[in-house]
C-alpha cells in the first residue's frame, strides 16, 4: 500500500502544481490587463456569455471578469499553500488536504460555468481545456479522499445485543402494542 500512497501524493502535488501555474498565470493576466482579460476573446467567452445571461453592461462585465480573475488567483494561492504543506510534511508531520479540496471545488464550479459557453459557441479548444481541468480536479479530489481514508484509524464496532436488553424490562414480551 505504500506505493499507492506515494503515487497518490505525487499525482496530487502534480495537479496542485498545474493549477498553481496555469490558474495563477491566468489570474495574474486577467488582473493586470487594463480590461481585466476581456481583450483576449478566446479565454473570456464565458465572461461574455454569463454577462449576457444576467444582462450586464460594460461595467458589469469588467467587474465579473475581475471577480473570475481574483477567484483564479485565489485557487492558485490555495494550491501553492498545499504544495508548501506537502513539503513541510516531508520533514515531519502530516499534510492537510482539506485546503486543496476547497480549492478544487472552486475549480470544478468555474470549469462547469465556463464549459457551457464554450460548447454553445462551438469552440473545441476551449471545451477541451476546461474539460481537462475539470477531470484533473475530479481525479485530485478522489485521490485526496482515498488518501484520507487510508490515514484514518480503524473504528471498533460495539455489540448491538446490549442495547436491546437494556431497553426492555425483565420478563416483558418482545412486542406488545396494546399494553
């Protein structure tokens, strides 16, 4: 089982590193751009589609793009914190994967929101990119759950017979609804 655990940790750290670099770059690009990334039409299609659903004007689109840029940068920061936590765990202690799971939930939510407009506009490249990110987040979340289940100590079961004898008086019939 130790090889499974080591492979699991390597895959989780690899996915966290991917989201740190990819989403960190995307979030920084969106937040440092004068138009919050709306000038890159290929990557900002989901912002325009969500804006059209809610009837947002130009200022609303800019605020929405800034929000998505901030969330992507926050997810990259969460993944970076998890990588540092894994490096700390190598020196002693255990890593907490709940932080990464919270970031991966944000990745899943944003990927689901952004894949819809990509499908509607028939942009195969953007669909592929968001689907790969969605699959990576799902695999990393599943591996975090597997890792957590292996780290949990076994729980001993209590006998169920004791509760039946303690609840009924001595000599009472087993079932009598009309006492």
